[in-house]
C-alpha cells in the first residue's frame, strides 16, 4: 500500500522546477497534476502489472469473455470461484481448434478448465468449456488508476495516496519534469533537460521490470541473487 501522497510527488517536482509560488507561475498545479495522471497511463502501458487488480468476475454465457471496464489487459486467470474452485489452465486457440473444432458449441459448464488469451485482443479472453450462467472466475488484470480530479486543486488532493506502489514515485517525478521542460522545449537548455528526464523515466521503468523478473518467485534458482554469490 502506497504511503507517498500526491502532495509529496508534486512538491518534489516543484522543488526541481524552482516553482516557489503556491499555485504555480510557469507550471501551474493543475498542469503538474494532469501530468501525474498522464504518468499513470504511461506507466501501465509500459508495465501492465504496475497497477493490477485481483477480482472475481461473473462470466457471460459462452466462450467469449471481457475483463472489467476499467481493465487494460488480462494478466492471468486463477481459478473457478464456484463449485470445486478448480484451477484454470492457460492453453492456445490452436490447441483447442485442432483437437475440438466445435469447442465453442460444446456443452456449457459452471466449472471452467482452460482459457485462451490473444495479445492482439488484450481485454478479452475465451474459456473452455463454454461458461454457463452463474460461472465465476478469479482473474488478475491490468488497469489504469482513476485519475486525480484536476479541477479540485492541489490543496483538496494533497493528502491523497499516490496511485501506484511507492517505488514508482521517483519515476513519476521524472515523468512530470520531462513534460514540464517539454513545455519550454524551444529553449535548448530546457529541451536537454526534458530529454534527460524522459531518459531517466524510461530507464527506471525498464530497470523495475528487470528487477521484478529477477526477484520473482517464478525465476530460475539463483537468479534472485544480483551478486551471483553462493
């Protein structure tokens, strides 16, 4: 759970920008909050699990399913939440198509055995056997956080929690600074600073992904030791 607040992130950005007025002179509070909201969208696009939801969903009858409306893409399907609560295994459309050509019209069931996901259709997935009315699954999906309400002003949302894990707060500051200096990119110094902060933001996002992969419980034995020590 994040303990960093919106006020902390905005204050850190204003400190670097030397924006000393409470409302902002060159860069207004509204602009900075708007860029923070934009950062959430950009971060989740680059690293979908930056804001993931684990929830139970009721399935539509049949094979074709949709993740919740706030979802960006499916990450995983865990289990049935009715009946035996059987685990659900991922498979490929080719595997089902080649063994059961009519699988979309097979008898419906409350218990799902397999699911199919296509990266080209990230907010939908298919289940087998076809879902019967009342079937439910526990799924994990990537979502974009609800944006902070810019019109409320900084004072009203200063103590609101930063929407992502605290580890992303420095990345958010770099993103805001990149957008802020881009506003004055006609000046070569500001263009250079904008590029510097954009590069820092991208490197931190890539590094976060690499660290998460290396320290995952699913990583090969020994990969969680960055020093390679025994």
